[in-house]
C-alpha cells in the first residue's frame, strides 16, 4: 500500500507502477485520501474509510483532469470530518440514488388505488394529464411545498376549474401520504399537506322546472338512443346517480315491494330506493332480452352503456337546456320532492346521502313547506291561548 505526501506536484507526476492495472497512493496527512493511478493514464481522487459496520467504503471525489488538487484536498478534509463525526459519504450517495422519482411513486399510488377503488381510471387520468408531466422525473426529495403552491396557483390562473385544481391537490397529497406510510426513501414530510386550500363554492344549483322537465323528456323520447328516454325518466323519478342506474340489474328490482336495491354506491354503503308508481310504470315497459341481467342495457351490446354523453347532449340542447348536466337530474328529483312537502330527512334517505349536510343544500327549496309549518304552529298557539282566556 504505497503512501506519499499528496500534493499538486506528486499528483502531476504520479503513475501506475509497471505491470499493474492500478496503483493507489495514500496520503500521509489526511487519513484515507487516495490518488488512484490507472495503467490507462487516468487518475482519480477518492476518500476511503471504514463505516460503522467495519466495512471499507469509498467516496469518489473527482478526476485529476476535472478538479485541481487544492479542490480535491479540501473535499477530502470535509469528507474525513464527516466520517469522524459518524457519517458515511458513500452511504449518503447511495441513499440519494435510492430516492425514487414521482413517476415511481405514481406507479405505486395507482396500483394501491386499484385494490379498492371502483373507478381507478379517474385518478389515473389526473396522474397522466397533470401530475406526471410536471413532476414525474423529479426525485421526491427535490419536490418542495413552494414549487407545488406556485404550480397550483398557475393552474387556477390558467382557467382550470377550481374543483379540478382541488382534485389535483388531493391526489398529489395522497401520493405523499402513501409515501410516508411506506417509508419511501427521501420522503420525511408531505410537501402538499401545508398548502392552504382556497375557498370556493362547488355546489351547482340548477333545478329543472316542470315545464323544462317535460321538454327534456320530449326530446329524449325522440333520441336515436332508444333507451335515453327511459334513463332520463328513471333518474328524475328516483334521484339515483347515473352510474347506479346504468349498472342496475333486474335481480336488484323488487316490483312487489316497490324497491330497488343498489349494492354499490358512492358512499360505499348499499341502499334501497323506493320506487314510485311512475317509476314502476317505466320499469314495467322496459325491453328485456334473454340472459341479459341489466335493467337498461345498450340494445346492441346487451351490456351497460359506457357513455351516453352524445345522445344526452343532443336531447338537452334540443330542449334548450344547454346549461344542464345529467347529474342535475338528481338535484331536480330532490327539488320536486322537497317542494312537494317531503321533509329533508326523507329526501336524504332516498338519495343515499352519507350526512345531513349534503341534504341541506335543498333547504331553501322548502320555503313554502316551512311557511306552512310556522303558520300551523302559530294557529295552534293562538287556539291554545284562546282556550285559556275562555276558561
């Protein structure tokens, strides 16, 4: 093990010994500081040391032609100080290389989602369209809260819907929460967690009037999609979500008990939807096919519709209701029930709301019902007061 007092002059003239592939010269001043001389003429500065397990490790400092001796010597002193203090420069480099990119984390994230989500493609789409293009190649320890906050602000300023930006933030946040749970290298904190969530009103208040509903049903009946009329009517009569109806099966409908059982819902809890006579009349006239379990299938494929966007938009626009979303049929069903005097608790049960707050959005529609309630209360109080005076 050749030793020498390494300096600029020695490094200039040092060569690999004849017959050897490599000769290493150890500095007599800085423990472990080494000049590697290869038979090819290549020279490299490095620091060798023993880690906490007694294994010899090496940290490359730089090539002779890339850095000056003074720079190499200064780096050797710094690295040696780290070793003395219990550090391991080589392990730190290995740890750095072990930090995955966001693309790696996104792969793990979507794999996890597919184990429990009914619609993993929704999250996968956000990852592909928004998160991977921006952050995919960055290592996780390089992603900062400041950069994320600025990027999300730019998304909002670009005209992207506030709800869409919030969905991006939530999915990004979930990625890092999973990384923390999995003890992913390089992730010591979630950089998304502290970013404030802007306040915005994402609730739509579009409800059909009776006249608008009639126009819509008329145009739906004229649709090239022979099932659209049935779909629109049942959505209005039941207040169900579109996918709940499109995936409904005959086996889940009990005509005698006037109930429709929905085994899989947005809240994760199954529920029973009571069927009005109007809904039963529609169901009673639905076309049926042998060995086809679906309530309203595509007549061509005998399977659930994957998309009714085009026929829906055609009928909606023809009815002069260009601002109407198909989910607004659910809101409209609720508004018709509330305005008919049905209490909010019952409406919430029919719609399958997980909490009372979701139903409270329809509270303002019940003004006439509430007025009747306070009038009845006042009359009762007056009657009781009159009886007291008479006595």
